[in-house]
């Protein structure tokens, strides 16, 4: 199939492809992104040899593009450390901040409980 016939078939099947992408994407924004991505992939590909298989081929590309998008989102979520993490590798001052916060918390506990100071604890 040549590029002219792929483009012609894409234009003919675009309403059905758009409806399918909107249904599987879940959000209008993601559907717009996917439709653009799928259209580029379709135009870059050779297409099936039988024009009757063109729509099924396009829907398969849309399904795979959505799966790829979901995998990338999952990887991005896993790469971000949880909010409020005390230790972050990228911040060299994180251990100092953690120790300072811990010392302040212990100091407040001693003050509130009237336990005195650290020297009054029976430590080994």
C-alpha cells in the first residue's frame, strides 16, 4: 500500500478511529494526544496489504499506543519518591534536616514530660 492510499483510508476511517480512541482513553485530553500519536504511526507505517483490514490495523495501533502510554505513566509514578519522604538521595542536606527535626522532637518530649535531659536517661 502506498502512502497516498494510507492517507486516503485514514481520512475515511478517522471518525470511527476517533470514537474508538475516545472510548478507550477515558479522558478527552488523553484521547486527543493518542489520536495524534496514532495518526502519525499510521501514516509512517506501510499499512495492511488488504484495504479491508485497514480499520482493524488502526484500532490495534491505538490499543498499543494506549498501553504504551499507561506503562510510561506507571514508570513515572514509580520513579518519583513518595511525598514527605525523610531521606532523599538528591538532597545532601536531608540527613542534617532529619537529625535536626529528630533532636527538636526529642527536646519537646523531654520538656513536656519533665524527664529532664538526655543525661538523666539510663543508657547502656
